[in-house]
C-alpha cells in the first residue's frame, strides 16, 4: 500500500476523529496515526518532517520497552499505516511537523495537535456513542479519552482548507506524540522547528467549557513530574522462610500512603497521585519487585520541584523501612507557561469572529498539565508569542475516564477559529 | 500424534524431570504434563482416570480465566501433549489418578505426585544447572521451583518398575494439579477415588533435608487461606478532578500494611503474606481497580480461620477508609493433618531399607502448607492411615525462588523408598 | 483582692500585651485574662456582660475536662484574677462583652478581641525577646503564639481612649475565648449580643503583613472542622497473648496516614492535619486506647463538609481494620464569611487616616480560619456589615510556633486605626 | 519515723501483698516498697545491701526523668517509706539484696523477687476483689498487674520462717526493681552479688498455671529489646504554612504500621509491639515531636538482634520518608536463659514435697520475657545452676490488664515450696 485509504464522513474533521477513535495509539506508539497524518499532509503539498528529524530521540521520556514498540508497530502496519512514512518512525519517533508556506511573506503561525490516546479500556455501555455507532476502540486497553482524536481531525481539515487558499506567511502544525505524561513535546523543542514561530497556539477541546464557547488563554497550567519507582526486594517462600524475604510490595504500600499525604502548599495549587502499582506473582512467594507510577504537579515550577524532591525522599525512605533497594526514574515532566497578551487577543478575536462566546473557566473547573508549554516557552524565548486556548465541547464523561466522549459539533467550530486566526 | 515421543536420559525419573522442567505448567494448566502422564500410565496398562472424572470441577479454587486456559491449552497441544487425553482436560481438569491392580489381594496404597509449576521467571545465571545444561524453562514466567517435576519423574519410574513385577493389593498414584495455592487436591477428594486407600503417602523433595536423608512424617503442616481481594474505586483525571476519584490503590496499600501486621498468636506458628498487587494504568488517571493476593497460615485450623476473618476485616476496613468497594474471594485453602504412627513406621522402615538416614527437620527449618492434607484427612476418615514424608535433596536455591534446583541424585532414592514401601 | 494591680509599661497596649504574654491561658481557661479585662472595663464605666450571660454554655465545643478547668481556675486566682468577675467564669465561661454607650445616637460598632493562647512550649532561645526581656510565659506549655495578647492590649487601650471622649452611637468589644480551634465565638452568637451591631470588625495582627500596613478585608478564610477521635481496643500482655489484644495505636496510625492523604479538591483551597496522637503506656502492654486530634479546612463550607465526611469514614474504616471501636467528636468548627464592601471601605478609610498603607496579601501567604466568622455572619444576617481585617506586624517567627513574637510598634497603629474607624 | 508500721493480715505474705497492691510503684520508683523490704529484713537480722551498692547505676536502662523520680520519692516518703533506707535509694537505686548466713556451711541459694508495678489504671469494677475489699491501688495509673506484689509478700514470709530456724549455707534474696521492660536485673549483675550463688531460682506466679500446680522450669523465655524512638520534625501553622511543617506524627504512624509487620521467622517464636505513641498538642499546629515505645522479642538472642536491627531501619526509613530526624534509644533488654537439669530437679522435688502438682505449660500458653535471665546467666557462668520456675495461681484477668488479680491461696504454697527447696 502506498497511501492510506481515504477517510470519509460528514466532514473531514469528524471522519478523521472517528477513524482515530477506533484506532487509539498511546504515547510514542502513534505509528498508524502519525504516518497517515504525514502522508496526508505530504499529499496536500505541505513540507513534512518526521521521525528523528522531528524529535531528538534522547530527549524523550518514558519510551515504551522494545517489545511493546515492536508489537504496536506491527499492529499499525497491519491496520493501515502509511508505509511511506511509518518506517522512519520505528522505535517511537512519531512526531510530525508539517508546514505550508504561503505565497507572500507574513507571520509564522504554529499550531499544536497532539495525537496520543490513553491506556483506558473504553466502556461498551449503551449510552456511549462510539460503542453505539461503531467507532469505539478496536484495540482494548487504549482509548482516546482526552480528545486528541478531535485535535488531529481539526488540524487535517484545517490543512485542507488552507491548502485550497494559502494565506500569507507560513503555518506549521506540530503533530505531537506522547502529550499524556508530558513526554513528547520536550523532544521536539531542540530540533529548532519552533524557533521561528511568531504566534503559537495550542488549542484543547473540552476542559469543562460548553460547546460554542472558547477561552483565549488558560493560565495556571500545572508543572508536573512523572516518576517511575521500582522497588527491589528478595524473594523467598512465604511460609518456609519469610525472614529471608524482603517484600517489595511493602515498600510500594508504605510509599503510596506517604505520597498521598504529600503536603499541601499554602497559596499554590498542587496535586499528587499514585496511578499504578504492580508487583509479585502469587501469594506464597515473597515478591522481589514492585513498580509504582506517580506524579506531582504544582502551579509553580519551584513548588513542583520541591514536591518531587519530597516524593523521592518518601520512596527512598520506604525502601529503607523494608530493607529494599529502589530506583526512581523521571518518565515525564512538564513546565508551566503563561500566555502573552498579544496571543490572547489574537485568539480572542478569531474566536469571536468564528461565532464563539469567550468565557472564563469556572474557578473550580480544575487545571491540568500539558507539555505544549515546552513549545510555548521556546517560542517565547525566541521572541514569539504564545497561548494555550480552550475550545468548548460538551462531554459525555470526564476527561481520562472510560465514558469520555466529545461533542463533534465542536470540531468545525475549532477549524473555523483556527482558520480565522491564521487569515487574520 | 498418538503417543508422546519417549523421554530419554540417564533414568526415567531424571529424564522426565528434565522434560517437565523445560515445560513448566502452573496450576490447572498442566495440560501437557497431565496428558503425557495419563498416556504413559495407560500404555503401561494402569487404570487411568482423568478430567472431570478425577476431580469435581466446582470444588476447584482459583481456576485461571478462560483466555489463559485457552492459551495454555493451545501451547500444550503444540508442545507434545498426548492427544488421547488432553481433550478431556480442557478448562483446567488436569487431575490424573492411575491404579495398578496386583495379582493378589493386599493393601491399597496411595501416593501423591503433584504436577504444577510456579509463576516465577527462572534465572539464566551461570550457576544454574538447568540453564547451563539446557533444560531450563522455555516458557518464561513459569518455573518448576518446588520440585514437582521430580515428584512426577519419580512416580513414572516407580510405575514402570511396579508394572514389571506387580505387587499384591493395589497402588494408586494421585497426580494432582494446582498444589500451589492449595487449589487442586480438594477437588479430587469428593470423587471418592481416595476412599478405599489403606496407606497414603505424600512424599515431598527438599525441605532443607540433605540428599541421602528422609523424614517419615512432617507434622505441623500449616493450614492456609489464600484470598484475592479486588478493590473498586472510581476513576478521574488526577489533576482536573482528583476529588471525583476514589483511588483503589490506596485501599490496596492500607490493607497491605495492615495485613503484614496481622497479629502473632502465642503458642502457634502463623504466617501472613501479601504476594501480589496490581492496579491502575498511568499516573494521571485515578485508578478504579486494584487486585491484592494474600494468604494466612497457621498450625491450627481454628487459628487460621481467625486470621482469615481478621484479614477480611482489614480488607473491608481499608475499602471503607478510602471510599471503595471490595470483593474478597477465597482462591485456595489447605487444612492441617497429622501423620498416623502406622504410616510413619511404614515409611521409616522403607526409607531405612532404601539406605536413607532418618532425620528430624531442624527446629528452624520452617514449615509450609500442602493440600495433600485434604487427601490424607479423607483417607484417615475412611479408616486408612496417612503420612506426609520428606525426601532429602540438596538444593541450589530455596524453594519458590528463581535459583531453585534439586539434586537429581535424590530421585532414584525416592523411587527406591516408595518401591520398598509398596512391596512391604 | 478586689481589683487587679494596674499594668504598667510604655503604653497600655504594650503593658497589657506583655502581662498577658507572661500569663498565657488556652481556650476556655482564660480566667485571669477575662476577669481582669472585665474588671478594667467595668472600672472604666462600660457595661460588662460575662460568664453564662455572654455565652451559651452548651454551644461551646472542646471544653477541657473538669480537673483541667479546676486547676487553671485555681492558678488564675493565685495569679491575680479579678475576684469580682472570676467566680462567674467557673467551668470555662470566659467570654466578656463590654459596651460603651455614647452621648448621642449613632452607629453600633462591634469589635472582636480574642484572648486565648496556644498549647506551645515557648522557646527560651537568646533571639527571643520575651525570654530576653523577661516577659516569656511563666506557665510552661502555654504560649501566646498568635498575637491574641496584642489584640487584648489594643482593645484595652482603645477603651481607655474612648472612655475619655465617648463617640456617638455605641462601641461593643467582644472579648472572645477559645478562638483557636473555632470553639468560642459560636457560643456567643446565640446570646443575641451581636444582633444589633451595624458594623463589625475583627482585626488580626501579623498574617505576613509588615508593620505599617493593613488589609481592609481578608477573604478566603477557611471553614474548618476539628475532630477528636478515640479508638478503643483491648489490652493484653504483648508477649503472653498478643492475639487477645486489639492495638488502638494501629487504628490511629492507619487513620493518620489515610487522613494525610485526604484528597485535594480542584479549584478549592483545602487543608488537613493530624495534630496529636496519644495512646498506650508501655511497650509490653497492648494499648486499648488512642486519641487522635485532626482538622479539615476548605475555602467553601460544602467542600469542608465533604472532607469531614471522608475523614470520618477513614476513622471508622481504620477502626474496622484493626478490630477497634472508635468515637468521633466534633470539637470545633468554623464557617467561612465574606466582607461587605461598606465594611471594607470603612476600614480602608480608617487605616489610611491612621497613616497605614493598604496592601493585598501575597497570593502565597496562606490563609487560616477564624471563628470571628460566626459573629460576622450573625451581624450580616441581621442587616449589619462586617469585615475581617489584617493589621501588619513584623514577626520574629511564624504563627503557632515557639519563636513567634510580634512587633509591638504595631499596637499603637492598631489602636489608632480602630479609634478612627469608630470616630468615623 | 524509724521503722514502718507492721503489716497485718491472715498471713505475712497476704498482708504484704495487699499493702503493696495498694501502693504500686513502677520501675526504679519502688522507694516505699524497697525501703520497707530493706528495713524489715534488717530488723530480722539479715545482711542488707541497697542503693548504689546493690546496683551499678549506669547499667540501668529506661530510668525515669528527674521530676518523676522526685515526685515518686516524695510520695513514698509520705506513704510510709522506711527512712533508714529510702535516702540511699534516691535517683532510682531501688535494689535490695538481703542474705541470711546459716549456722553451718552449705549451699548458697539465691532467690529473685521483683518489686515493680505497671503503668495501668486498675479497674474499679464490681468483680475486682482489690476494689471490693479495699486494697486497690490508691495511686491511679499504677497497678500490680503481674503479681510482683505476691512475689515480695512470699519472700518476706519466707524470710521470717528462715530467720526462726536458719538453714545451713546461705540464702540471698534479690529484690529486684524494674523487671518490667527488662531494665533492672542487668544493673545488679555487675555488683558481683550473684557470683557465688550455687542454686538460683526465680519463681513467678500465674502464667496460666492453676493454683496448686507448679512448673520446675519454664524454658523459651524470650529475649527482648525495648526501644524508645523520638521523631523530630518542624512545627508550623497547619493552615497558613503546612509546607513549612514536618509532621513528626507521620513518622510515628508509618513506623508503627511497618513495625507491626516485622517479619515472622520460621522456626522461631517472635513478637513485636508498639505500646505507646505520644506527640503533638492541637490540631492546628504541625507537631514537631513524637515519641514511640516499642519492643521486639524472640526465643533466640540472635533472632531478636536481627529484629531489633530491622526495627531500627524501619524507624530511620520512616523518618526519611517524612523529612524528620529520629533518635532511637535502647531502654530495656533481656536475654534468654535455659534451666539446668539440677536446678529443675531441685525445684521439682521441693514442689512435690510441698504438695503441688508438677505440670507442663500448655503449648499455647504463651511465653514472655524476664530479666531474671541476666542473673541466671551470671550464676551459670560462675558455675552455679539456675532455673525459672512457675507457681500456679488462678487469675481473675490476664497479666498486664486492668482486671488482673491473683489467687492469694497460692502464696503460702509458694512459701512452702521455697522453704523446702532451701532446707533440701
């Protein structure tokens, strides 16, 4: 096969969104998604950079192990990956940066579209439209539960429209892998591909904003640190010689409870979460191994750094308590960033022109992290302006849960907003 | 294929042991092992009962899920299972009971040979003979780390010898699945196949006894209860709405620490162990699910029952603490049993006649559990006598660890002991 | 003795502050403080209400036990309590409400001055001025570490000034016991003494504001709930029969770790703290009793109520885990309140007139709770206006620590501010 | 006063027992008890060694703080301490060693009588004879709940009998302080007073043996280690600046749960117990201090040493987890000891001669620790023989609980046994 079969549907954005929703790929495994994106953009005549040229491999964090990479690669190849591009993505080099150069000089505009799914088993319940209408995930255990399928869908439709009537200046779309966990954008920064962007916008769907609304700038994005701790103990027969064992799960349990109690910080918004524990095999063997995944977040980089330091102490203390060793690895990290007034205003104008209503997020709507901030900061350091904007979409279930579903009516609105932004 | 390819080696026992060591199958998945045992014994002319006739399916505990059963079955079929018998074992009905009826009336003797391996990744280290000599597990994650491969090997060689010169009375060998976890013997009891046994002996290799020694009766086998607890929480985005989540891992962690502190009982030997925790996917999703495997043991059934009751309270209390639900399932249980003096004396005489030295286990050698006690108790209830005996074997590493290896010189000694026991 | 010996010093406010600093009395034990306040105000000709007339006894929370009440009462009597008033305060009825009626009609102004100290052992270090200059606490284990000594000192000097030249309307000072823990103001509300106040101001020293500044309204005061949990177990000899014991400390420990991990709430400022554990006697007796003091806080009453509910579940779950009983008692609670614009403006004007600089607290300065909110809400419900204002004072050490000390230069500034507020 | 008022009652043993039960004194505070013992023995003409001559002060462990020593001393002086001896006991030097030299040469026999009470609040319930009959503790919080009052009572009556008709050889009674916690005997050993004993017997009441029975030798006494850990954190206002605090109670809680889970040891009888936690003052102050009392025990000194080492690691790990410091102090330790056959036989003969029935303790009766083992080992090292014997006494409640009461009918039986032992 050379080019992937065309995606069909009521609109390009919706059709792509549904196709990707059916084939969700988690961070650094977006072989099918990224290769088809690259192929489509190349076919439209955009300059396309992929693979190791679009990301510095060593800067990635939390890359899956080789067997997982291989399995996902094979699966993607069997499910319609674009074989003109997928080869260069082997090993998890799944970034795509595509640029359209306009007929006249003008602003260099950058947009971010993240591509990765989440390790969630999608619900099959009767109220879940993807299940009802047949575009639920066919790959159990992975799910687009944060709207990135919509982000890519909008970007593709936008690219089609721009191709038809190229604007002045340039438009670069950063199709980013591994946004979840804050592991991908950081590897795209040192390529320099964002260095000459004048105006950078990352637009995210959902975020408690209703369909028809938008927020020109979401500030307060949280810095975060994602850690993987592995406790090493000593196995033994749990009955014949328990005293010879060092139970790695006790380290995981002590650490988990301590981590949950990581201090609140007056005047700052913080988070901590232990999201996975895995260790041991059967009850009669003292487990010599336990893995713990956790994260800290804060609305200030220094505060997050302090929380990370304390979390590491907790992990080491827990190991000492139970006679264990422990290794702690940083598998993802995201910084904070603030919107520029100029970028805010540009998006505000574009949104209103697109018929959307500008809203301020509710005080209690919660904030998250997004490693688009790494690209934002780079653009800002080089003299450009940037913002992180929200595009309203009613949701069927919360972000990162098995019942998440977005309102596809939001997709054309987002395309419109971005087109108006670009065309000024 | 009709009959499996013959096993070769320095002796039948060693050859079989090495073949099984290479192909370890955990509890209720012993499709290759059990079918080849059944075929071999049938070919020798023994009466062979297998499948649902050899065990009451509903009495089994902790049967693996269907996909795991199917996968193991397919693997066994591809690796030399005996297709005359393997079909009847589908779904995890892997018990085999084989009887040789002698030419004259006499005692009905029963022997137990357990067949299952453990979920351990075998070491590939240079000091590990199975690795060095090429008979290490080819199925990663499963390992004969308790000597059951030797048990089966000895039983097969014994059967060959007995077939050549049948003794008076009868000899029945109970090839038992799923000894680990105490999940298999209990299902064989209600078939009645042990009801007419006069003398029942379960002989276990290793147990800190050196090669060349034996123990006619190991008392103090511990009763145990194996529990599987599943905590149910509620998932949420760990940053956007942590307050909406109920983290199932917090229940697992609190319970694990509490369980480790389950009371000691003055005057009784007890154990408690949490052997596995598994829950959650990534750090930014509050996990809604966590599984915990644990066990209690005691040298007295009532004490163990009390510990199990307390453990269940801990699990339920931990759930309440963190706003979770919890389900607790008994996945294995073993009772205690005591040797009869007559059975002790019979094994003592046979061991000495076989040139072995009778020893008393060291006070600090530790004791375990074995669901052979379920068969022992049944034999005793019906008027027979029984004992649980130990056969010395130097070990390269402790039971239930990745470096476990037995001294194959012990195998002919065990065959000799059992033959002398039978021939009286 | 009839009237207490007069306090001397550079100013009335400072002299009183130092005298009270030397004789700190914790919540509901302010017998010396309150009786001397009442006596002084009565001698100035103010209308003074004390004891059960100034507070509804049953509405108090966390009243100390009788022996503690008796001991503190006796100590106060021996240290200069005013015997005209102290008798009516027995049992912890230590509120004083004093009113000056002016010569002409006018606004009814209410001020709050809290009187209680904290259970902290004051430092004797060389950098601590109270120690250096001889006015450190003479009652070890109690300390004015939150500035309430200054609040009373300012109120007394203000009363002297007002008496000399009475303003129109009325001025009522609510000398409140047991602010710490949120246990006293709530009992003063149902007396109705605050019902006719037109403008109510609670002025607090410190709070990270430098000397010479003030804040007309501190919003975001946290609602809180203070809980006392008592775990009941069963004692036993820790070696002879550990299994008969139910260790109450295990409940306390499990609960403490769980409580520290009480969920963060997106969009809300929350707190949780376990501040005291006490249980058991010696290591060889399984303890049958453990007490835990804890608190939750949130910037929203409903959020705090949810946290309190979850905390109670944790306590009950911890009890169940370890076979214990538990009783949970609410020993203090504070609500939130918001300043009225009119009250804000009145204080702002008065502060500026007094030469102070109005500042906004730093975003990360932290917020606390204060049960002045109970009085504020009552005033507001009856049609008056209210605010909680901050008076800057450089601090030697943080609030609620052993090195706390305020800058006495702030005291005359506070008196000036309040006088200007009253005189309009 | 010169000599204490005489004790009256149905027998000397019972009268003394009741007097001491009324005036219980915990370890190293036995000023009244020890001085009266010394005075009584001196009046009988025995050689009496007390104070620093009877114990090496620096070898004591867990001596109470000076204020506690002073308060108890004053209380004892006010409650009938013998002023001829009490002065030399100041500071907690409360050992008494009394010797009767017989008219002819003969064996040197040593007996141990421990004198200390426990920090338990005695029940006032209607079923408790001391309460009903008026000899319950008048010192709340202290209680003879292990029978030491009976031990002293028997020893005094025995001394009277022996004085009346002195046997050959010598009899030395070691009235030992601070048996609870294993803190006193170790300080008596280096005085050399036990060095020339030929036969040493420590006789303990109760221990699940019914009245009328005895056990000549209780083996399996557990070695133990008593630890006091103090966690140091940093205090802060729990709401204004929680991030500045380091909550010492979190260290105590994490350590407590970990300690409860200290490994069982196959083949050995072990114990672990956390018996006291104390820290913090109020819920709104992050506590900077927490004390934990704990103990480990094992039937083997090396095993106990390993448990102590692991416990210390747990304490240090818990401190690291929560950013705390920790100091760990050994406040008591007891070794194991085994009875000599000769000593066993001598007690066995004496008991039978006294009409008692020799019994073996039930397997599940539990074992404890007793620092009489320090004296036993010293006697054995110097060539003598020793045993730890049990004297049956029905009990109203278990040892170390608030309802403990012994059967006084056992006291004359014990006196008889010891007299027959001495007279041979």
